[in-house]
């Protein structure tokens, strides 16, 4: 990689890492499902003009949107709204990798080697250290929802392996369309006062939406696909390991969240486990790997 490409990869991780802060602020100051619906509506209006309708895959894309858009994002933002800190969420977010490997082993027979197996154990051990901190004891449901959102992301990752005929950009675009509809319906049923909370004079709230749509999606995905077109997926995906690092830093400095030794230790242990999994994974089919590794509007 050239120095410019390395800088772009680091910038990508920073953009997605700061997304935990904007997501946390938005979920704490307005109804999270409605915020997500607005986000997906905006992304849809930007992307759908540049991609084709995936004919023959509509049902599969809708199911993908159900697990990724409504399932993963919905649960994750509800957890943020219920009190999960941005830094804690950034660490929990890493469990998507071992959960995907476990599901792939159970459903696809794609079993990890010994290094990958120990990586799974270490990654989950790091999360246990994190959530075992006493200050999280009263927020078990929210943390459980954050972990459940990672399970939904893993399920969506398995689904993406069966959508290799759909271009990643088209998959993201039409997933956004379907997710926006699903989340808007859920918001109308479960939430109240959506417009009132969004129309308040709070530039940080409106800025969070703009950030999620433009830097975190449009700009970050341009960088992601630019790097993918020039380097192997395994090399580019390595920058994803930096996302929780920048997410934790952003939570501490932007939101004033505490940095305790269980948070630091849990984050480091989880990162070690995830790194072992990523480095031990065997190269797979190029198209499947690209779809599985290209995160749908990450993070959060």
C-alpha cells in the first residue's frame, strides 16, 4: 500500500469510529428508530439513482434489510438510547466478527482453525471483562440488546454470502430503501413525538444525522470501495480493527465517557481475539468475501 492509501484507510476507520458518538448523541436525544428511518431515507435518495434494481433478488434483499437494517441497526440504536455508552458500544461492536464465524461454522460448515477458535474464546472473554464492570450491572438489558444486534449483523453477513450476484453498492442502496420503510413503520407503532424531537433547535442532533449520511456513508464508502479496487479484501479489512479504537477515543473525548481499567482491558482483549480470527481466516471466494466483508453502512 502507498502512504496515501494507508492514510485513507486510517481516515476510513476514524470516520466510522466517530460514528459511535453521533449515533449515541442522536439515540439519546430523539427516538432512535425514527432517526434511523431518516438516515436510511437520506441514503436511499443519494444512492438509488446510481444502481439498478436487483431483479430476481428482491425477496433476498428484503430479508437482508430485515436482519441488517431493522434487526442490527434497530437494536443497536435502541441500546444506545437506553444508556449504552459509545465507547462500550464500540467494543461490543467487535463481537460481530466471532459471531459471524460461529454462525458460518454452524450453517455453512466453514469452521475456523485452532487460532480462530481461540480467537473467538478470547474475544468473548474481553466482552465479559467489559460488561462485568459494576457500573454496567443496572443496564443489562441495553447491553443484551447491543449483543443481540451483533447476532443480527452476523445473520445478515451469512445472507450476504448468498447475494454475490448483487453489486455491494446496489445491495446497500436497496437495503436502505427497504430498511427505511420497515423502521418508519416500527417507529410509528412504537414511538411517539418523533417530529417534535427532531425539530428542536439542536445543531448537534441535526449534525449527527448529516454525519451519518455524508461522512460515515457517502465519503467512507467511497474510500472503502476505492481501496477494495486496488488491494486485496483481507488487507483493506484490516483497517476495520482500528474502528473500535477510534470509537472508544471519540466517546471519551467528545462525550466525556470514563476510561476505566475494565473498559481498557476488555477492549484490548477483545481486539486481540478479533485480530486472531481475522488473521487466521482462509481466503474465500472473491465475490462472497467482498459482499461479506463490506459492512452495510457501518458502524452502529
